[in-house]
C-alpha cells in the first residue's frame, strides 16, 4: 500500500547523494537486552490497549504431486478489520497453476462478509459475489462464539523462551515456533484449500519498538499434508501484517 512512498524515498536518497548531501544512515542492528519471552510479556500487556486493528494476510502455497510430477502454486490475500464487537473480512483469492512448465492463471474470487456479536445475538452479512446483494442471518450466539468475539491480538501460541531479540531502532525481531491451531486466520485459509495445518511451525515476529504493538508475523509451513490425495504434499509461507491500531472503532455495516 505504501510502495509508492518507498520508491519516492529511494529516488530522493539518490538525488541527495548526487548533489553531495548524504541520506540519513539506517540504524545498525543490535541484540536487545531482553529475550523474546520477556518482550512478548510486554507486548501482550500492551495489546490490552487495542480496541481495533487491521490485519493483512498473505499466503503462498506450493502443492507437489509426486505421482504425476506436477506443481500447483496458489497465492491468497485477505484483509480483516476487527474491533471489540464487530469483525469485517474481505478475502481475495488468486490461483496460479503450473503443470510441466506450462502456466495457467485462473480468475480471482472475492468474498466479503461482516459479523457482529452484540447482546448475545450473532448477525452475519454475506455479499453475493455475482449479484452484489447482501443476505442477513441472525441467530442466538453460543457462549463460545460470544467469547471469540472478544478479539485477542496477543502473541498467544508462540514459543520463543530465551530467544534473542534483534533491534534496529524501528522494530524488535525474534524467531520462534507457532502452534498453527492458535492462529485461526492461517488455519482456515489452508483448510479452505484442502490442506491440513497441524503442529508447530517456525515464525519470525516483528514488534513496533515505539508502541510495543505486534507489527508482523511470518510463518513457514513445510511438508503439509493434503488429506484424501495420496502422494501430494504442500509447502506454504504465510504472513499477517498489523496496522491501523485503534482507527477502526466504528465499522459501518451494510
């Protein structure tokens, strides 16, 4: 989203150098005087101050068919905007399939929905991608669904005890492992493609050095299984980037 600003900054730096005006040097990376688990404890406390956030989710999946010696590559992107009581998600999916060097790009599909849980009532708005019409369903929310509406943006499910933290003045970064079952966004996107995401996977976490809010989580998922399809495995990378903290406290509904 901010790619043009990035390119403009690079161009300006080149102009300054050409005229003998050095651009500001990037801060060198150092090891922070605390470990990843100590940092996560602070982050999780800070997350209690978050009332709303936007999450941009990207996922790339490479499915390998060892029997037919073929490969399918799927790229998925989604955006979820959440506040304390309302969740708004837009998921756009594009699939690129390669067979024996040939490449086929399928049409992308977009799904848009809103979900609100208030006073024990679950309301869901679903947009028909063909007609643009909205359907509305209201049901009594279960206790589990009511609890899940109380969004949790903490770094739960991540194990990184004693791991070093790298600092560059802008972000803190560390590596650990993540239980996929605790990150429903990743798990649901994979399962929608028929891929099972179970177990713990390596992650790289970035935390904003000024606010101590999570900035991004990148996860690698090798050797995934594809249930019901013998001889097929998948490798995936997934990322969640957080921004817009406390800027979406009011989400207009259809």
